[in-house]
C-alpha cells in the first residue's frame, strides 16, 4: 500500500496543514484495494463526509467532485480505483 496523503491536493489549510490528511489516507487505502463501482462511490462519499466533519464542507464538495471525475479506473493513473 502506498499513499501520499491527498494526491495533487493540499492535505489541509495553511493554519491546519494536515486538517483532512487522514481522510485521504483512508480513501487511498480503499482506492488501492479497489472493488466494484458501488464500493468506489461509497469510498468517495466517505471521503467527502470525513473532510466535511473536519470543518471544511466546501473543500469536501470540491474533493468529492475531483475524485469522482479523476479517480475512475478508465484512466491509467497512479491514483485510480484499484491501483494496488
């Protein structure tokens, strides 16, 4: 398993540099393992919820849209669904 925190996205704010980093690590673990598409959707929703609970609901929405568009297994990126 490999993670870089929030891939191509800040791990937090300047005043809270790791505000939602653990949310991303948990999300990366699920993306590494992969599975069926419903599991991907659930992992993305859990990321959104975790970041929102960290006190950053606007960031949560932005991240959710990003992972839904960019995390598909159709793109052969290092951060795609099922990269492990």
